[in-house]
C-alpha cells in the first residue's frame, strides 16, 4: 500500500523490533504481558479484517454475477427503450390500457 516490496517475514521482523523497543521503555513487570496482549489483539484485528474483506469480495462476485444475468436477460428480450425505461413489446392481440396508448402516442410525437 505504501510501495513497500519487503516480504511478510521482513515486515514481521521490523514490527517486532519496533514493538520490542517500545516494550523496553515500559516497566519490566508489565513489558512482557503488554507485548503478549498487543500481539494477540493485532492478530485478532488482522483476522477480523481478512474475514471482512473475504465477505466483501464474495458479495462483489455475487453482485457481478447477478448483474451479468440481468444484462443477459435484458439483451435477449425484444424491448423498446423509452424515457421511463425498457417497455416490452405488446402484441396486437393484447389489450393496451388507454393511458399506455396515450403515453406511447406522446413519446412518438416527441421524437
């Protein structure tokens, strides 16, 4: 994220060195317990983050699949595009309500 290309092990080593330097500054009685608690909490935070990101990626995949399916359905149907969206073609045998006929006439005259 910051352009660092070091390996995970190098990053862990560097982090441990920084944490150890901070622990030295803390009283000896609390240093080791503090370090263990800090590492435990960091591991929990990273685990929760990974779980959250995995869930987001899965939802994105599902959303993309759904969008592709809907787009395929739209492309496969015979439709005409109007200002109100996609309006399915109506066969002459089907009865069209009067208001839909007037709306269609208005759209034709506007073109």
